[in-house]
């Protein structure tokens, strides 16, 4: 039985909810069980586990079937899954010493944002997606 050490939720609308429950942590990785609900959380169905790399620090839902998970440890990763295919991909893999992520979210089914490496060393780098998280690109912000 997995004992969750971290859980985070994401919703794409009032009825479609997803949750990632992490546990079994060790050596910079953890089990990430992912559950989805289409009835406002009355019941959940487990989908494929997200990759073990890193500790999950955030989750976002672009739609009822498209999800992104931010994770970090010795590196920083974004994991995504989309459609009825519950296989996870890893569109972002940064060997950055685990700088981490903040503010992962989607504004609609295709557009999302996350900040990489926020903290005392600087404001971080903004990453955007325009294809539901399948790929991410950086943008330059000027004052």
C-alpha cells in the first residue's frame, strides 16, 4: 500500500479533477500515482503512473485528459500525458541541480505556463506551451 507523502490536485473545470499522490521516495525519485475524476471528486480512477524521477511539486490540467506534472530533485522535469493515451512523456528534462518549478498552470486546453528556478538566486525563467504541454519553450521578459 502506497502512503502518500505529497498530494496535489488540478481541475480543468468544475467536474474534471486530477490528483497526483507521491510516495516511496528515495534517491531523488518517488512513485507518482495519478487519479482522475469526472464527477467532481465523487470517485476516482487511477491512470498510468507518472515517471519516478524527482519529487512532484505541482500539477495542472489542460483538459479532462491532458495533465502536466512538475518534478525536481537532482534535475527538473515536466511530465505530460494527453488524450486517451495514458503514457507519460518528458518534454522538459533540465540537469540543473534541482532548481525546481513554480506556478504550473494552463489557461485553456493548449496554453500553459510554468516558472523554472524561482527563488533567491533570481526571478526564474518562464516556460510556455501552446500544444497542451507536448513541448515547452522559454520567453524573454524585459522590464
